[in-house]
C-alpha cells in the first residue's frame, strides 16, 4: 500500500456528499465566528455535555430522575432491528414542526455513510462492512457499519446516529466556549430537550506509516429552537 493512496482517500472521504475538505488539522482553539467554538472544542464540549447529561439524569438541581424527562442516550435504550426504518426522525417534530431540516440532514449523512463505506471497500479490496441497526422507544436510532481484518485497513467504522434526549442547562451551556446563552428563556433547573443527528468515522490502516483518521459531523437542536452544526476532522501523525 502506498501512503499517497491513503492520504488521497482521507481527503475524498471528508468531501463525500457535500462535506467541506479540511486541508490541514487546525491548531487554534478559537473561531472567527462570533459565539462559535472551533471544531476541536465543539467535539470535546459535546462529549462532555452528553456525559454530564447521563450523570444528571440521576439527580438534577434537586429533581429526582423520575421527575425529569429521560436522557435516553445509553446503550440500554437501544433495540436492535434487522433493518433501520427509512427515517429515524420523528415525523413533524421540532419547534414549529422543524421536520424538514432534521430529515434533510439525516438523509445527507445516510448518503455519505454509503458513499464513504463504498470507497473504503474499494480501496481495501478484501473486507466488507457489516451493519448493525437499532432504534429507541422515544425516537431515533442508528446504523453502525464496521469493517475489520482487511488488506489495507485493520479496522474501520462509519456510524450514524439520531438521538432524542434531554440535558441540564449547564451541559448545554458547556457546548459553547464563548458565552452564547443557548438555554435562554427556560426556567431555572428545567431540563433542555434536544435532538442530535451525526455521522462519525474512524479508520485504522494496517501500515504503521499511514495515519489513523477520525471525523465527526453533526446537527444539534433544542426544542426551544436553538440549533447549530458542529464537528471536525483529525489525522494522527505519520512517520
């Protein structure tokens, strides 16, 4: 395997189905967009937010877990299915019925998942992706595609997820590094219902001189009508 082939694929994978290419890995942790964190900060903050939401589901601002809307983002909330439905987005949901935006983003990343996994299989020439699908009782679900023991890639995963849940206002605030109030208008202690839809990928080549690649792109929205896009790409150093 040539190093150039893997690098070319890394760029093509990011640009698949409308994703903008990232030529270099950003080193700055700030953004020129007012009130918006850099992709690296967004990813880390989002992960912290979900963890905080899981912990807060036990007890939030004096509220018992049974008094608060369910977080429903743990693996115990998944129900395996043979095939995912045509859409994992609840019809007509969202502020003022913001179904089209949610459904369009889900459709885009579904197409991207197919395009990217097809490209990886062609490059590898040996292994094929295996898919697991699941749904959740309160809406959402996902499709996990994993390739392993290939000729080029030791392991690769391209996962799609649609999540409905709720989080404390502090967790939502942590998703922004520059002080944007994304829980404005909510009562103190009130949990924030949210919708999240994203596509993530990790690729581990067999050749130790080729970089491991990761990317994550997502759409996040609260039931209060606040929304934003997030994500980023990183490639490990290669020697």
